[in-house]
C-alpha cells in the first residue's frame, strides 16, 4: 500500500512540475532588422580570449523592439567583424536568443 502512495505522489509532483514550466515568448526564432553600432576586439590573453588564440571579435547591434531600443552584443568570426563596420544595416537571426546568422538588410 505504501508503495502505491509513493508512486501516486511522485506522479502528482511530476505532473505539477510539467504544467508549471512555461515557454518564454521572447525566445524561439526571431529575425530582427538591426544596425551595427560597435565593434569590439579582445586581444589574446585579455577578457575571455586565451593566450594562444588570435583574440575575440564582437559586434554590438541596436534594434527596435516595439517602442524600446534593444542592444545585443555577440561574439562573431573575424570575417563577420571585418564585413560589418559600424553603421551597417543588417538582419540578425536569433534562435533562443543566440546569434545564428547575420545577413545584409534587404534592399542594400
């Protein structure tokens, strides 16, 4: 009898935990029109860059989300860093708030 109560309690706890998890509506796949507002470089041995590597490159994007202005800072490849100088209009593709792709804005 005790075994059945433990199993029933466990199932109840698991079902309640499953119902309480909600998906964040801001996550998922989003394509945002943005402008590159900053480019940052960390030399080897500084910040998160290791001594043996060639450093880390970052792009800072600014975009409108409703009435608010949002800024995103993502680590990018050296080629992306060189390709998109400040002032460049782009589209960024975010999947679960992680940068997946940068592409030139349509019409450019």
